[in-house]
């Protein structure tokens, strides 16, 4: 295997992101087991190519020029329950973790059913919903560096704060994680999941491609409220639009480019800063070759 034949060449990232936006990855590999994940990292390193680990692609704005190097799509999905602990592979959808926990009668992980993406993405970004975040339910995570060396990080080691962790901006890969629930009953867990899903569907523009909240909420306020108060709800820039349903969502209304979405984000930031003196910090991660 050579760098030239490794994976699929020039794979459009728009096929792998919830926004349906993003140019080509030089090479694209999909892994479905721990061995595959470790092997893909090892081969990429041998060729000295940059690595980007992709989970569900639900918190990403990938540049129109795409991503240089190798994108490893993590589709290794496993989750098991032992007592009150759920151990999950990093490629497992968070919704799968919630379902496995609910089936075992564990409570406290229902919110995970409503957050798209994988365990790896949630551990990396401290995903959360309905008043609970990853930091509240994680016990520890097995991590790996690009040389394949693995270690276990405790919750404290992961440096969690609102939608951030010590993993961001590092090349460290999440291999698996353990979460804790509390013993309850399956019917309660299933009912809570349904209620949360209904609440989401009523408030969020789930029918249009999006990436969840585009900005973090500033302390004591809501990004959506500020963007709406700045008169930008429904504002369009090319195919990118501030959602009519929830102003902290930017949707791909019609073949938007990544540049249009980024420019609309900048417009929201500028208007909110000028009117209210608040700096909106992106929650979505901008990745790839922008200039
Ligand atoms: C409709 C919708 C609703 C959403 N609602 C919420 C919400 O309520 N709360 C919330 O927090 N988020 C929400 N999001 C955003 C998103 O679901 C979360 O940020 C999610 O955790 C991202 O996971 P992912 O697997 O898709 O990560 P990706 O988008 O694929 O990647 C995000 C980052 O994580 C890194 N990453 C992924 N896997 C690994 C790994 N194994 N090891 C190391 N790094 C890794 C990537 O390299 C990248 O830097 C929503 C998104 C959508 C589309």
C-alpha cells in the first residue's frame, strides 16, 4: 500500500458532514474496528501524512478546498453495559449509547439520544443537552497518540468546561470511553428519550442540513436570542441562512458553500458585537484548507 493508493482519493466531505458542505479529502478511509482504527493511524504516520479523525461530521464546517492528508472516518460502533457502567467505542453513535443504557434500565444518559455524532466527538467537545454534559457522565477515556501509544485519562485529566476539553487542538485520538448511569427502569428511560426528542423537533430546524448550535451561548445569555435581536433571523447569504426556527442554527438552504456559511457567521458576530458588545464564540469547528 502506498500513499497514492491509500483509501479513496478526493472524497467530497460534503457527503460526510451534517451541513452537506465541504471540499475533498485527499484520502479518505472508513474504519469499523479498533484494529482498523489503529492500523489506519499507523499507515498514515508511516507516510507522514496529516490525520483528521472524523466522527459523525455533525460539528464541522469543512472548507470548500477540503482537507489535506488523510481523513479517518470512525465507524467502529460497540457499546456494552456492566452494572451501572457503559463502555463505548469512540465510533459508536451517542444515540446508540443512550439506547443500550435505556435497554439495561440505566438512567442519566437519555440526553445522548438527542445529540447527533459519535462518542469520540462528544468526548472531544464535551457535548451536552438538557442540562447534562459529557463531563457529568464520563468516568474515563482511553486515548491514543499518533504513535499508537495508549493511556487512560480520568474525567479530571480531560479538562472539561462548557463545550470544551483539553483534547481540542491536540492530535490525541479517543479510542473508547466509559460512562456511568444510575439504576432505574427501562420504561422511564425510553419515555424521557421520547420527550426530549419531541422537544428538540419542535424547536430546531431538523429538516434542513445544519450543525446544531453554531455559537456557544455567552455567559448568562443565549446566542440565538442575541442573533434574533440583531434582526438576523432568516437572513440569507447565498445558500446559507440563519434559521427561521432557531436563530443559533445556520442551515444549508440551497447548495451553500463553506465560505458563505463562514461569512454569515462573521456577519452575526459583527452585528451582535456592535449592538450588544458580546463576542460570539463558534461552537462549530472550522477545519480544512481555508485560504
Ligand atoms: C441537529 C444537531 C443538533 C445538535 N445538538 C447538539 C447538542 O444538543 N449539544 C451538543 O453538544 N452538540 C450538539 N450538536 C453538535 C454535535 O452533535 C456534537 O458536537 C457532537 O458531539 C459531534 O460529534 P461528531 O462525532 O459528529 O464529531 P465530528 O463533527 O465528526 O468532529 C468534531 C471534532 O471531534 C473530533 N473527533 C471526533 N472523533 C474523535 C475521536 N475519536 N478522537 C478525537 N477526536 C475526535 C474531530 O476531529 C473534530 O475535531 C448538534 C448537531 C446537530 C447536527
